[in-house]
C-alpha cells in the first residue's frame, strides 16, 4: 500500500482566498488568478515558494477525495503551520520576523524573465502551447496603431526576442510563437489596454493574450491527471489482441457520442483542461495505433484519456456512468462504492 499523503497543516482555503464551500470552478479561478501574480516568470525567484503553495492548495482542493479528507482532518481556520508565538520545536515563544519588502520587478525585468523562460521550454510545454487557443495577434496588430511609438517599438523588440529564443521547430509553429508573443505583449501594454478598451474590455484582452501561455507553461503534460494518463498509455502500448478487441467493442462512434464535460467546467473557458484533454486523447490514439488497434479502439482510448483528465471535476456518480464500459479494466475503481455502475455489456 502506498504511503498516505500527509495533510497540509494550514488553511488551504485561505491560501487561495476562497470560502470552504467554494465550487470546483471557483477553486480553479482563484488558483489561476494567484498564479498570474506569483508565478516565477512574473514575480521572479521570490515568487517560487508562494507558487508552490498555491499549486499544493489547488491539488488538494480540486481532487474530491483529497478535499473530503482535508475537510474532515484540516486544522482550525486561521492556523498557518504553527501556533502564533510558539516555537516550531515546541519551545517557548518566538518572535515573528518583520516581512521583507521587496521591490516589484519592472516591466522590462518581467519581459526578460519570460524570454529567458522561453529558452527553457520543455517538450510537454511546447506540445501544450501548440494545442492552446491562438493568441489574437491580428487584434494586437490593430492595437499597435493606437499606442505610443515607444510602446510599439518595445513590442517589436520583444517579438523578435521571442522568435530568437524559441527552438527552430517551435519557431515555425504560429500557435506556439503567438502564445509567447501574447504573453510579453500583455506585460508591455499593461494598463494601456484598460485605457484603450475600458476596464472590463482591457481585462478580457489581457486574459485573451495570456490564455495560451497560462494553459501550457509550467503545467504537467496532462494536468493533475498526468500519472493516471501515463499509466493508461503504458497499458495501451502493451495491449493484447483481446485488449484491443475489448476496446473496439466500446468504441462505436454513435454509442460514444460527444465527449462529456463536468457541469462545473467549460470547454470554452477552462483552456488548461481542454488542452490536457486533447493532448491525452491524441497520445492515447497514438498508443493504440502502435499496438495495432483500429479506429474503434482508438476512439475508445481517446475517451478514456479524456475522462481521466477530467475525473477530479466530475461528481462521482456522473463519472461512474461515463466510465462504465472501462471500469476495472482501463480505469481504476471509484472511491465511493455506492457510485459504482456495472459496465455495459
């Protein structure tokens, strides 16, 4: 039996700034918003520890079983690691050091950090960028006509630096190139977007420019479900003829229908989840093809991968219904036995 994951000893809801009854969608929104502030690409190395804590809070609270355990065992609200005034080793009172105030990075420093990060993009991140929704480069070109010549020149220099930093193969893929250009453009334009488009319009434009970058960079290949999808791929690549026949029997196009999405998420709004789903499905199809499986088996494998990526967001009973043909074979058991559904014949 694997070791039981230790319980965080502070208030994870407070880490994300959300109430204890927050929905899955609210948890995801809070997580994304905080990462935009504390991601090391923006806040520099000083933001790394906070980004890790934000990610841990998201991992626990977005997983139904981990969240249920945390809600039962979690410390009283307001506790952060150790009691105020107490020594972490159980000794006498300790003094609380005054917070260190650090200078906020300049726009130029933030842009330089993104360019430096571009040179370290890993294959998983590049694959995610290639699938992410393209940044509105045509819209950005229109905006350039209304900004100062200095800002326009700064945008041009940043775009050239992006192209130079990207690996040659990625440089030729517009989706990747445009996603990174969108990220640096959002930094450079900053509040200028609000001035030109109004508060709400500027905020939408900023989100749109950074959408692809946020959905790809720093993300595991298949999001939080990466270990489960990796296990599935190993099984698919080594599938026997009987395994492939069983998959093919569940891969009828009409029977599968459209890929389901949990009610608390949206394919159009949750870009990181959409990218994780599409990449997992694509890799599952390739794994079945390498084992000699035909189109029906590939369709079934793609659906299994999709369900694994979104498993944490589905209500347990709903997931069981969608996963019924593969429970106990390609999908592991469900935590709540009352929610299990007999696989379809």
